[in-house]
């Protein structure tokens, strides 16, 4: 079971669908928060999933003093970026040497249009749509 499936199931069973953050450690739900905060209350390695399906990891610190901060989880293919200058958060897509970015507002719009139940599903769909566009483009020709 993926972390999103675990969290979605827990949300439905406990009445927290569409709100707050669910914290997971070692494949078990540890708790719920109305907002992502207080990393020092959680050990490093905890994973938090918000209502949009965005994933954050508790990093730094230690088991006794708690984590130093929450970082947006990323993969080699997609990185979530939350700029400190209050501009729109976005996702960066990577495929080999090519990169592109999409605003999280556009991903939410895609989610609504396509009927995805989680933000993570919509983000994944956007990424693979982008990859298929790259694959169908004419390859560059050498001169």
C-alpha cells in the first residue's frame, strides 16, 4: 500500500477528508494536524501528507529533540518548490537534461477537470502527459 493509499484510507475512516495533514512513520499513521507545523514534535523521517496529497519529510535534528524542519519531498523526476518570496508554488519536471515547470494552481485545475481524487494523482498525470509530449516531438536533427 502506498503512503497516499494509507493516508486516504485513514482520512475516510476518521473523518478528515479534505483537511489538515496526516503524519506517518514506518508505514503507520501517527497523527493529524490542522496545518503543517512544529517539526520539533516529530522525529526525523516522519512523512506528512496534506489534503492536496503533497508530501513533506521531517528532516534534521534527532529522535530526542525532534526534527529541525519539514521539507517538501522530491523525486528525481518531480520536485515541489515553495518559494520564500510568496510567489506561486510550482513543480519542476525533469526528463534527462530537459526541465519544465508547472504552477500548483494549474495542477489543481487539471485535478478538477479530470476528476482525480488526490493532488498526487493529478501531478503524476501532468508529469506523464508532459513526458508523452516530449516523446512525440520530432527529434533534433544535426546539421
